[in-house]
C-alpha cells in the first residue's frame, strides 16, 4: 500500500502545514508527520505545534503552548496572543501556500484558517471533528464549505457528515496505538521509587496553565484529606509536555505533600495507579484505556459555564463517558469541584473493590467501541491521497 501511494504523489509542491493547538494534538501531529514522511519522503512540514512536532522535524512557526486556554471568557482574555499567532500562520499560508493544510482539533481557530486556505485553493484535511453531535449541529454545513475531507475518531460521527454530503472517513482513535505502558504495575512503581505494597493515587491536573490555576488547588486539598485517613497513600503526578516544573512547584511545595512528579512517562504513571483524579480531556480516555478508576473534574469561568450549559446537548463531559454512552467515571463540574467531594469519590474507588472493578470492566468496553489501531497511519494515507490530487 505504501509503495502504491508513494508513486501517486507528484513531485511539484509537497509542503504540508499542520496546525495543532494542544498537547494531544501536538503528539498526533508529530506521529502523523512521521507516518506521512514514510509515504512522501520529500514532504516538508511546518505550522503550529509543540515539542513533539519540533522533534519530529516540523518547523513550528507558532508554539502551541501559547494557545492552550480553556473556556470562552478565558479565550477572550487571551485574544491578543491568539490573533497575533493566527496572523503569523495566515501570512505564511498565503505567502508560500502548502499543497495541503492539515488541521487537528482546535475548531474555533482552525476553521477560520481553513476558510482562508480554501479561498486560496489549498486542500484542507481536518482531523478530530468539532463536536457537532454535542452542540450547534447546524455548523456541519459551514464546516463542509471550508474543508476537503473530515477524518473522525468515532464511528457515530460519520452520519453527521454523510447526511450533509461532506466527504468523511472514520480513521479511529490514535490513543489505541499510543497508550502503551512500557512496564507492569510493580515494575513501574519501583522505577518511581514507590512501594508496590501501598496504594497509589495519580494526580492529573491537565496540560494547560489555566487548568493548573483553577484545579490543582482542589486536587491537592483532596490529596491532603485522603492522606489523613490513608497515611500510606502514595501520590504520583505526571507533568504534561506543555508544562514546566516551575508551573506547579509553588502549589506543590505549599501543600506540604510528598508527591512524585514524573515527566515523559505518562502511561507508566497510569499503570502504577490504583485510582486517579483527572481533569476532563484526552487524558480521561488514556486512563480508561489503561483501566484506571478515576474521578473527572472540570471548571471554567462562571460565564463560560453558563453559556456552555445552554448550548451543549451531551449529558457527559469526560470523553470516556461520552464513548461509553453513560456515566462510568464520576464527573464533578464547577461548584461540585471541592477537595472533600473529590476525596469522597477517591475513597470509594480505593475502598470498594467491587466498584473499582466495575469501572475497569466498563472501560474495557470503551476500548472495544474504539475499534482497531492504526488511526494515524490511515490519516497519513488520506493526506497522501489528497497530495496526489492535482
């Protein structure tokens, strides 16, 4: 298959612009660039990304870490930076048009860029659909006018685009290939200097500085409450690639807690955990695939929350719960996010073996629903196909 696709791509313009706005998108963009380079060895990559895409040889005109903001009001406060970076990408897009623009998630930003690209005659491949099935379903027609193909994570997303006459491909979820702990639980714990005979709680405060500011204090408060009842409880915190140790150092120090902070080994951290406190986001799916019982927390500004509550139609915020189609992991939202409430749910996960096992079994079904691996390989094949079209 690779040889055939390689032969299809003409030798004219083989530059590809990849735009990813968050830590997960940066990881997907890096892997995609590597996969596509296998199909089109002469392809050149540039765009917006983070450390992962830079290491994969993508020229990053904009650092995605500058763009990681959650919530409508929060985005408005960050608008000058967003506009500046948008204009950087727009100028490059028009001054040296790529053969293909690949947009990963980040819809409010990326769909505006898609509109400019489409007007300039640049092909557009969009990966990770805006959640048209959750809110503002009428957007699907506008999306169809500015892209050439949509590549989606979940099978249930396909009909939304097919019914609107928009080319769509179900490629699957990249996490099926990426969530690969390198060792078993006991080995992982020992590698972190922890005791396999003691319970271990994972603290997952997110990849954005705004999430750290809003949610880490509550996570640490919950951990302190749990330590009072479970003094032997061990605490593990994986540091997202988009963050630096100093982003959390002060809060951790002031908490007085002994926390093992780990960089670059998220999945080994997960396999070491008996339970986890996690912000809402891609990480909930990673934890579900590893089979870690968790409580999910989410908080934005009051105004962002009130607006979202009126337009979002799905009953869950955790991706693992959305795919499951029911509340598997407990979700604490806005005012529900308190140290005592988080601690109470974690205590249930650690103290009730049947409850924890039920959650693991439900997460195993989530894995089944996601299908097979190879998502980014299929996405690279789609990109190569679009590059081959004159």
